[in-house]
């Protein structure tokens, strides 16, 4: 059976096998009443940042304290 989880880093929701060892680690188990265990994998729900949202990625120049113009 497959259960619905949310990736804590990305916020994406998808199904994994209920025996997946990542549940409770990087994956958060979602409400079983809303998403009961399923014999088939359900479509993923991707979480997208709104247009114009600041990036969470760091670059080497940002880590070095440089601005975009200096890089």
C-alpha cells in the first residue's frame, strides 16, 4: 500500500510505500483520513514558489559576500 507524504524541504506531496524508511525523517506522513492508504500511486502535488519570490538557493558569490555586479 502507498501513503501520502510531504517532503519537508520542498513541500511536494506524493505517495511512497508505507514501509519507506524516510517517513518521519525527510518525509512527513500526511493525515490518513484525508489521504487513506492506496493500492495505486496517486499523482504528485508539486509546491511551486510564486513568481518573483526570492530564491532560497545560495550561490558561491553570495556565500563570499559579493553582489551580483561584483560576481
